[in-house]
C-alpha cells in the first residue's frame, strides 16, 4: 500500500496498477516456490539462500536462523580458508595488522582470528586509526572487545595518522575533501586514510599483512562500480599494494549475517555513525541488495565469477601523488585530490 500511495503521489495514478514484462520471460521461476524457514530459539540473524527441489528446476527460498555462535563458526571457517592460501604466515610467525573499528565486521574478524587456532595471539595486532569523528566514537567498544579477547589495542592517534599518511592534518584534509568533493561521502576519504596509515603502520611493525573486515556487499559493490567504468575489478580476498597484502577473509559473508555475531555492538555502531547520503556509493550497495532479493545467492555466484577476472594491472604508481591509483585519465579528479592532500 505504501508503494501504491507513493506512485499515486508522484504520477497521480488512479485505479489499477499493472505490472508488465518487456521480454518473453516468466516471473515464476524467479519468484521461487515458497519459503522454507529453519528456526532456532537463540537466533540473532538469518541467512537467506536458494534451495533446490528434487525433480525440477524450481527453487525455494531457505531462511536459516543463526545464533551468535553459528556466525562465529562461519567466520572461523572463512579465516581458515584464507590461511590455507597463506600457510607461510603461520609458519613464520609473522605479525598481522588487523584494521579495527569496533564495528560488526572487524569485531567478528578479530574474534575469528583469535579462535581459529591457526596463528598465535602474539601475531595479532588490532589497530584503530583515529581522526574521523563518528568512527572515533567506537573506541570504547574496541577497547572492551580487545580486553575480552586478551589483546592489546594499538591506537593510532590523529597526529600520528597524519604523519603516516603524509598529511598536514587529518581534519584539515577532510575539510578540503568536503570542499573539493561536496557530494561525496567521507567514507571514500576514510578508506584512503586507513589504507595509507595501516600500510605504514604495518611496515613499522615489521609486517606485510593487513587484515580488514570487508564483507560480501563491500567487495561486490566495489567490483560492480569498476565494471561500470570499464575497468577490470581489483583482486580479492588478497590484494597487494606497494608490498603490503590487504586480506579480506569475510568477503563471502553478507553484512546481515556478520551483524548477528555481536548484535548489541552492531546496533551501537550504527547509532554512532553519521548517515551517508552519497548517491554514487549507495547505488551499488542497492544493486547488490536487489540481486539478493531477486534470487538469494546469485550475488555470491556473481562474486565468484568476478573473482576469476580480477587483475592488479589496474593499479599504477603516480609520481605526483606518491601513491597507487587506478589506471585511467583522471586529471580533473587528480587536481582536486592534490589540493585535498596538499601536494
């Protein structure tokens, strides 16, 4: 009824509303043949997928309720899968920098790293970068979670973050970012800042690995954006930039599932974060959610297909910016970015 009311308001439509298809396709195979609910009393979230039926091509939507423990086990399996590709890390005892924000993704990632049994606690270095207001509000959660896991939290204060990122100041650069890109969310600046700071922090700590909590929607949204601009997506779940390997063990897990590990922390995280009205950023997340609604699991199929196409060749070194950038002609953007970082 809300959708109908909204449509009437916009177009003054009266009477019946008809849905029609532009091609000779049937909606029934997409809609599916019902929903199968798998319940449990202590559930904190749900995992939704397509479930085949014997004797035909029909599928049902499977809604599997998961407990916090279930989600942690899924994350531990994901972390173990990554370490199977990186057996040398455990063997050498190399330190691992964990980009930590106190949010749902990084809380689950840190817990899975501690409990997976494949590396020692002494190798795990949860690291929080300060300097962006609403992100900084999570430091209380980050400290409590690290204490419960028996890990020291490494905090990069704003002044140190500026030095590592080669900025005059984080707040100054962020102000200039909003001036140069007034319709762009600060998440883009924040992601760049984290990469720069965590890369340098890793080098100073004698590490070449940075683990981050990127989830399925994060990775697929980025890949869809790059494809929409005619570029080959960047590699995942392991991506090397200037000798530092960024690792995303949770890349196959949806955000909805991840938040079920520590729901109270996740809720607090959302309450602490400023709203983002960046249309360009939102549209690719929305496309992923639309796919999930249309055919549960199709987003994972697409993600795995894209993974086979990825290449690091789209990243090139830019002497003027002293940084790796996407290949292409971005002179207008580059000029603005030079003013942001004050070079």
